[in-house]
C-alpha cells in the first residue's frame, strides 16, 4: 500500500535531490511553497477569466506535474551538456597522451581547460586519488558508476581495460571522440529537420486555430451587439470553448513531444502544458480583444 511518506519522498525529496545534483539549491519547504503558490495562482486566474471547474482542475494538475518534472528535465539537460562536451575533453586527453604524457596529466589538462561539466567530474577522480588514496582505476570506476551518463561509464571501463591489458589509448580515445562527435552532429541535424516541421504545426494548432476561433467569437459578439434581438456569445459558451481548446492543444502537446524527445513522460507533460497555455491565452486574448475593438 502506498503511504503518504512514500508520495512525499518521490515528489518532494527526490526532486529536491535532483535540483542539488543539477547545482540548484532549493529547500524542501520552498519547493512546497512553489507548488502551493502555483495552485493558488491557477485557481485565481481561472476564476478571473471564468474558466469551468474542469478546466481549472486540469490546468492546476498540469502545472503541478510540470513543476514536479522540471528537476528531472534540468538534470537531464545537465547530463546532455556533459555528454556533448565529452568529445572536447577526449581530444584534450589525446593531445596530452600523444605528446608522451601520462593519463593523469591528460586528466589535469581537461580540468585546467575548464570544459564545463566535464572538468567537475574529472576533478572528482583526482580528489578521490589524493584524499582517499585510491588507485586511478578505482577512482575512475567509482566516478563513472556514480555518473548518470551511459557514455561516460563506457569510457571509464574502456580506459580501465586499456590500462589493464595495454594498447594505444590515444588512438582509441581519438576514434571514440570522433564517433561521439559524428553522432551528436547527426542527432542535431535530425532534430533540426524534425523541429522545423513540427514548429509549423505548433504555431497553427496552438496559435492560429485558437486565435481564429477567438476572432470569430469576438466578431459574433460585436454583431450581436449591433443587431436587435441577436443572441451574443455567453460567458458560459466562452468557457466551454476554452475548455475544448485546452483539451485539444494539451493532447497535441503530448503528440508533439514524442518525435522530438521520444516516450519521455516529463517532456510530454511540460510540452503539453506549454501548448495548452498558449492555446488558451490565444483564444481568450483574441475573443476579448476583438470585442473591445468593435465595441
């Protein structure tokens, strides 16, 4: 049976730990306060623009989920940045090794080069060796296993195996750096092509379509005000339209995230929330703006 303490540990303590791993210091109390303020702001905003209770509940849930998934996204971004900088670090190591220097000198060069994220991880290896008196292999194994990067874990094992059985480490690292660099370039190109095509759909579905619906609604209201016995669009009808826009754009956001990031729930949630907010604001701003324009 799931206990309240388990829920608290997963939603608050876990996210707090992820923030710390990402280099952001937020206390558990402040994180809870952010969640509370977000819910209160959504409720006040919903009542101000006369959203339905269903819309307010869904919007509050999506924003709370977005905040709860934000730490994992920030931490994943940090790991991605670390992995994208690995080829630079490997090339620095290759230059040191090819000049006849040791693997320790090569790691020192990476630290001195200030390659972001990578220098911190490599410094941990040096620290373990100096403070805990561990061997290079032991320090490399501990650091690589405690780093949430599959690529770096493989690099760590590769270096350890090379030192154990011998071989030309500089050539191995050079080939590995080139492979990682090519994979990153290919991934960037694919992401760029995919994102460009999807961006058009995002603008149309979450911007143009809700805005057009808002313009039509505002225009109908203006006509109703000018023609005797005409029925204007009621606030309840506007609320129902916003609810429909909210559901449609939210679902589109989930589908939009899949080609870009794969089946990652945290990315689906945040993209869905962004699309939902964009669609609702577009519709509401235009229906009110057009009403003011023709009044």
